[in-house]
């Protein structure tokens, strides 16, 4: 016996296939998103304007390993240079009370624009770099 496909049968199969493809895509997406630590907040604020900070603080969406993390602050005029004048003092440290929080002390910064570059190692073993910029204005007297 021969049956004829109707438009609703064809539409139903297409919809079912679309649901399957979307389910697979959604299942795979979180793995990609969680593969590397991503900065979610900073002080000074990325792109922001501030008085001279004593330190740079970064918060990430994943727990960080205690070692192998770095932050460098340098003048924005050196952004395209191969080497940078580091304005940080000491090593970047993970906060023992909040392992998503990384801090480094900076030298006194005169007014100007500065780059912050980091590389962090999350507890799952993935290393991730990043970069942001902020501007320093004269300190209030």
C-alpha cells in the first residue's frame, strides 16, 4: 500500500531533527564556555577611569590554581611593543578566602592610560590569557 506524505508529516520530521541538533549544540556549549577562566570583574574597572590604585584586582568565573598566575600593568603606549615596562610590585596572589580573586600591588601610577595583562591557571588545568585597559586621573588632594 502506498501512503502519501503530507506537509504536516514533513514539517514534523524537520522540527524533530531541529530539536535534536539544538539539544546537541546546547549540551556541547557549556563545555566550551567552562574550558577557560574568564575575568568577570576588575578593580580598576576595565575601560574605567580611576585615581591611582595601590593594586589591581581581578575576579574570574572559575577557581584559580595557587601558582602559575601573573598580572602585569604597563603604560598603554607600549601595547604593541614586544617588551613592556612592568609597573607591578611582587607576584600576583590568589586570595585564600576567594580562589576566584587575583591581586597584584602596583607602583605609584601617574595620570595616563594603562594596560593590564594576565594569564591564569584554573584548577581544572586550563591556562587563559586576557587584557584590559584603564585610565588614571590625578589624585584628589
